[in-house]
C-alpha cells in the first residue's frame, strides 16, 4: 500500500550543452543606428532643418529689413566674431550674469537652509516667495535705476531677483522630498544644522536643485538681455542685449538676428556642456535620474 502512495523516484543527471558557435552571440549594430543613437546628431539635424526653413521663408518674404536670410545672418555672426565685437559683448554680459547668478544662488541656499532648520525660516520662505516670485524682474527696472543708477548694480539687482525665488522653491521642494529614513540616519550620526543640510539633504535633493539651477539660469539670461535692451550701457560699455538694441536702431537687421542667434547658441552650450555634464557626473552616475 505504501508503495502505491509514494511517488516514484527519478534519478538525477546533468547534461552539458555544447557551446553555440554557429552564429556570433554579439552583433554590431548598423552604422546608421549607431549614428542616430547620438543625441548631438539628432539635435544637429533639428537645427539644420530649422535653418533650411528659415532660409526658404526669408527668400519667400524677400525683405531683408524684416527677415534676413539664414545665410546673411550667418555671415553677420561670423563677421562679428572675427572682429571681436560679439566676443567682447558676450564677455561683458557674462561678467554681470555670473555676479548676479552666484549671489542669487548663495541667497537661495541661505533661505532654504533656514527653512529646513526652523519654523520661522519656513514661514519667511513661504511669505517671501509668495510675494516676490510672481513679480517679473523686468518690472523692478525703474526701482533699480532709482536705487543703483545706470550701471552694473541695477543689472545685478534684477538678476538676483530672477534667480533667487525659483531656485529657493525648487531646492526647498527637493528637501521636502528627502525620505525620512535618510533624515533619521543623519540625525543618528549626530548631524545638525549646516552639516545635516550639506551631507544629507543636498545629495538626496540634488535632482531638484539642478532643476532649480537650470530654471534660474534661464531666467537670469533672458532677464539680463531684456535689461540690457533698456539700460545696458554701463560706464560706456554695453553687453549683448545692448548690441541687439543698437543694431536695431541702425536697421542692421542681420546683426540683430546674429545677436539673437548668439543668445540662443550660448543657451544651448550652457545646457549641453554645463548642466548636462554636471547631471551625468552626479545624479545619473548615482542612479538618481534616468
């Protein structure tokens, strides 16, 4: 009876498989697929397509005063770079931009550090961002002129305003999203105050902080160009926005478009070489971002 109830025992054995060598296990992708996988190639194709559409539209319009062709704009851009005029304008603009941007980043970090440390700091950050974040930086130009005069101080003031509030909001939102387990680990190690922020909150919230830095850069760059269009000549020297404004007054439309193209190219370079490299070396390398 027990023999009928017990299942039969089957002997175990091991079968070794011969290596599969009929076709290669790894196969290289076609060259077209490898080229298309490069982001720079796809972006370059988009830019080339836009340039062709611009050229065709300008030739159809047939009015260089309203819309110069892409080739005419490219010649004006090359001439401006070769003469050094555009390079000097970019240098002047970047000197002001970096000053305002760095001060805005520092103030945003101080505000968010207070906000995550004390209840009064949280109330201060909520109140100030609710008041000043919706206020356009360009609307502060009249006050900047009254307080700091026609010069670099006015430009730096509006740049700080354009950077401070979006960066502070993004950084604080990133701090709020840090998991409680990481917070408890930091407290268990005895971290408090600035060390707790730098060693626990900042690495965990780095994706949100980088997003805030990119938003602040974009706001600062376009605010600077807009401000220079209005009162960009500081001590007899103007930046890239002033270059656009002067050529518009003299009806050099190709140079106006060359200045605008320079603004766009600088934005692309900062995004692709600056922030993209920083993301690749930090949050993507650490597995915090896809």
